[in-house]
C-alpha cells in the first residue's frame, strides 16, 4: 500500500497552499503568501521546496498565487494552471515565471511521477477556477485525493471531481448568520453568498455527507473566513452531517500546517 500525506500549509484569505505527497512524488496545490513563508512551512512538516515536482494553481487570486514569481525565479518547478488564469502574468512578459508556466485548457490531466492530476471547473469570481483530483495506483487498486477550496456552490463537475476520493480538502468559508450580521458591505456579502462566491458551512456540510457516503474517510475543511466563521461552527456542522460513520473531519489553520489524516498514520 502506498503511503500518502495531504497537509494544508496555511489556509484562508491571507494565503493558501496544500502539500500532497504520494510515495516519493510531492506536489503543491496553490502557492499563496510569500515564497519564504511557503518554504519555511514545508521545512516545518519535514519536506523541502526542492522535493516539489510540480505546482498546480486553482485560480488567479493573490491568496493563491503570491509566491509563484519568486519561486519561479529560484526553482525550476513546473507551474500548471489554466491559460485564462495564467494571463495575469502576461503583464510582465520577461519575468522568469514564463519559463515555468504550463498553460492548460480548463479541464486538463497531467502525470507527475506516479500521480495523475485532473482538474475540474469550480464556480468562483475569478478569471477561471478549478479544483483537482489526484489519483494513484497500488496493489489494492486506484485511489484518489481531492481539493476544492473556492466555490460558490457544489456543481455536478465538483461532484464528479470529488466523489469517490478517500481524502478531500473542501471549502467551508462562512457561517451565513455571522456573515449577514458582520461588518462587510452588503455588496460583498452578496458576492460571498452568490454562486460565484464561497461555500457556506451548511452547504459544505451537506456535501461532506455525500463525500462520506461515497467513501471519503478524511475531510479537511479549508479557507475559513476569519471574520465570518469559527472553526468550531464549521467542524460541528460537518460532523453532524457526516454522523457516526468513522470519517475524520478537521479544520485547516490559517497560519500553520494542518495535516489531514493519512494512510501512513493508519487512518485509511
């Protein structure tokens, strides 16, 4: 049985990055915050930027891309993203990142070592937004891990991308009552609650139940709003939806690594 590890290095409006390792193959999903912070976070979990074989970007917002240009300057790591999202770097045509960028159609598939990484569309107010399904095979068959952290609603494409995954990183951005009582301007509240905004605790929890029914054993709730959510609210709602089904649910911290229970720990 192959060992796997999924760890959120940090998560939220200030920056996002997810480390995925299966066997000797390690990738990142997104690279927010600074390159220094990202590299320090990798060292904190016992890895290193030199071990990363590829970076996959979900969309063009700053909290998912801010480390990319510096990383590209000093490290020869392929950066995979949709061509629509990659257009944000066209304003600096001579920047080193252009030598690292691999531009794709919205739905693409890339092999990284023994991993197969497939994108699927998500609904978010960016140029283009995708989630990822990471598949690998061992003597017990094909396994899948999934990531979707910015989505206004759970579409059929998201279901197709995540159902059947053993472990999933899923957005649980806001508590609706906290959001509506909070200090955000009405237009921003409307945007967050829209089908192109962010997933609420209630919608996330309902999908967690679907994921559990289809075989998910570990779920990491991510991209929580620091102003419009509480980890306990997101966790309690998801756990109530999942029920007593042997599924581990945890919440990604905003500024330090959070490890999703992995096969190497005996969770699966």
